[in-house]
C-alpha cells in the first residue's frame, strides 16, 4: 500500500495536525508516482588496450604476495580514487578514471568510471556501484607500504643487554611422496632454542618433518621476545593455510604434523616482520588471494539495551562531533515516503498514523564497518508540521565506541 492509498482510505478520520504528516513536497510526490527508468546501463566489454594494463596487474599480484600491498575490507563510504586497485569477487580491478560528478536520483554526487578488470574486460560503471561491489564482495588493495624498522635482528644489531631467546626456522620438504612434492609453496615453520641444523639433524626419521630430509629456506633470530609466543602468532595468522597430511613413522603409526603451511615465502617473511613491529595482530592470511589481509576490529557495545527501543541512523562527522560536544541537542530527520515506516506507524486499532516511540538513538558516522558510533538517550520526539521534520531531542550519551580520536599509551593515533 502506498501513501496515496492510505490518504484516500475512507475509514481514516484524521485532523489537520495528523494529516500534516502526509503533506510531502512536490518532488516527493513525483517519487510516489514512480521512478524514472535508467536511460543507460553499464556493460562489461573487451578492453582494447589491455596490454597497457596487464603488467600492472601482474605487479600488484606480486606485491600482494610480498606483503608490500595488503587487502582491506571496505565500507560503502570509503574514499575511492583514480589509479587505485580493488578486488571484486576475487578479480582485481583498476580504477583508471572517474568522470564528471553529477547529482543522482538519490541526491548524492556520483560519476561514471572506467574500470579495467584483470580478466581483460572493462566497464563504465558508476562509482557508487563499484563502492557497493567492493563493500559486499571484495577488498580495497592498499598502496605499497614500506616495511621500516621491521627487519629481524642481525648479529651486528645486538648489544650486551640483548638476549637471543631462540630461532624461528622455515623449511622446505625434500620428500618424494607425490602429494607432498607436488605442493607449491609448502613450508614448515617452527621454533628451536638450539641451532636450526641441530633441530633438523634426524628429519628423515621424524614424522614432524614428513619422514624426509628438509632444506632450510630461512631462519630468524628472536631477540628479547618470548619465542614460543612468536611461533604461536605465526601459526595463528596462517591457520587458513595449514597443510593437512598424514605420514607413518618407522613403526607404521600414523601422525599428522601441524606446522606445515601453504603460503608464498614472501608472505611468511612479511608475517615475521609484522610480528617484530607488533602489528601482526591486525592481519590474517587470505588463502584465496595469497596475501595478508588487514583485519578491521570493531569495538563491541556492552550497553544493556534490553527493553529499550533503539533507532539506528547514519550521520555526518561534523554533526556527530557537535552532538558529542553537547553543542547540538536535537537530531532532525525529514519525513519521506522511503522513511515513513521508520519514523511513524499505522495504529490498526484506530487506523491513524503516529510517531514511533524510541528510547535510544544509535548514531554511526558514515557506513564503514569500523565506523565511530554512539548511543544517546532520547528525551522527547516532536513533529515539525511546517518543515515535515521529526525532531529527536537528545539527553545523556550512554556509550561511545570506536572513537577515532583516542590515542594509545605511547601517544600514537
């Protein structure tokens, strides 16, 4: 049932004040009568000059494997720029250009783009469409990051106060078993307090090493750090890449070694560096893309909302900050056909429409997954008949989460 059906219902008896709820501006009346059909729909087509872009995709894939670029989950409000790379449904996309901005049917600024896909196609989709697709089924690929001060300790770096607590080693199996020998990027990552050479001396008789000789690919000296915790972090990050295999020992008993992983060596090296600089807690391994993915950690609400009626709304940063500072004490929302059911309800007992009663307002800055939010008490709800606006009068701030302005103990943002 649309708004015209409600207004023309002979069973309804409403006074002028109540009827004002349904007096919409002319532009909204047009929306009620039906939206204009799109006069153009973007389609994928073959990219005629794909050879110009193909090396870029190969380079981005390699930099992802080397940890120089990372995957980042995106919200619909993320900033997209020309020359950046994204992932949609597992396919890398290059945002080659953004056309002239214009106001869309929803009143928001939008623009046509030229997007080049690594499968050799291109599409002139809207920027909002690309944002949505990346948000729902993809990632932002970060720009190249320089790994500074992340190298593991070398002998020349040690002082008399430093303590070598162990070694992390990376091994490649020399097994001739087909299932093992044919597996690309298969490595064992382990820890020893002795030298690596001593640890692997009897590899061919040890099921931990797949009952075969091994090759030392890399080793890392762990200084002033709990080595077992170091090793545990590596295993935790690479859990999705664990290699499952069973081998028999010399007595014929089955074993399933747990420290073998399938991941590019460059990714393993990047993980080591991020453990040293303490940033590894923000990443996990994406087995499909074979690279590190940044994890968005969202602070969860602990406020007990049992029995409370909550209205969740997005809000611009400037207005959010004004509310948090106490400068703004009323949040206004225009009553439209698209929002009438959120802000009002039709009472079946008398057939009349009333403002929905809410106790708490949950405000979120933008639409990103890790957006800053706040729970705020609603003290009163008023309808402004002249401007067709619902006013939510605000009281106490009950909770504030994901505050981007917070700083850590060392003063870093």
